[in-house]
C-alpha cells in the first residue's frame, strides 16, 4: 500500500532537537504520517544516537531508523540531502517538502510578522526544486513577511553555506552522483576555517536585510558564520 512518510533527518535533529520533536509530533498527529530517522539504512545509527542531547536521546531512539516503502509512496522531508538521495536512489518514491505539506493544512496557525522584510536564501542542493521554492515563499507570505529576493535565487543559487568549502561525506557522491559528483565540479574542497569565514562574510555582505531565512541547515550555518541574523524556516513556523 502506498503512503506518505516523513524523514526526520539525523543532521537537522542533532542541530534542532526540540524543533524536530515538534515537527515529528505535527506530521504524526495532523497527517498520521509514519516517521523514520534517516534516508539510508544503517547509516551511523549509534553515532547519531550518542550525539543527540541526553534529554532527546530516548525520543530519537523511539523512531524507527529506516523503512522501505512501496513504489508510489511519497517521502516528505525538510533535508535536501535526503531529498537528493531519494531522487536518485529511489526514483519509484515520490518526493514532497515539508513546506508543501504544511500548505495542505487549512488550519495551520501562522505567526504574523507584521510586514517585516526578510531575505529568502535558496539552496544549491535542491536548486531546481521549484515546487519547494514556491512553497517556501507562499509560507512567508502567509506569515506576513515582505520577501526580498537575491539576484542568485531559485535555480541560479550557488549557495549552501560553508558546506561546499569542505570535503563532503563519502556516501553522498556514491548515493547521488548526479548531484554530488557530476554536478559538484570544483566544490567540496578543503578550506581553512578562516577562509570559510571570509567567504561567508563576503557573501553575506550582499544580503540587503537584517534578517534572512533559509530552509537548509547547512545554509543557516553559513549565513550565521557570515554574521547574518539567520533563521531556519522551521524555526519561524514552529517556534
């Protein structure tokens, strides 16, 4: 039987454990979605369990690490690595971003940000995913933001924080070579910490607003390193 399921994301949950817990409860209660942790079976299971804050470790261990769903099912995620890996490794599974799923909830309680200006940062890892990009902007409009666009937006973006300036996990080019091998020429090369900071500060100097929102945890890390007041979209929706 086909169904929707949600991937909580190991890396996102490690960085935002309380927020991940809120989102897991939301998709479970509102949409009755089964939840798994990871996009790859048996990937660093104990390592990520041990890296979770102690008060969230039991929550993380209670979620099934991985499950194989039938063809025609839909994987819902907020992690661009998960989406890229499923796109290439499991073409029989449909993909939907968390942001598109939220738009299906007619009763979602949107916070009101009173017309505040905010720059939206698109991500290189899913730069051609127009349905996700459009959903992000619709959510921002529903939260009463005035959206400011960068010149390099949508499919033109070349940004994913400083993650592109260091070696990537060796599993990624093996599991999603179209994105992380053939599409990543000249990227994922070693840089010093000072070089990364300089690159991020140079990039962030072009962002015209005080606040910037991204929907990728790697992008947020880079924006913060560059000195911006940066937020993950999940934070401004659920926190």
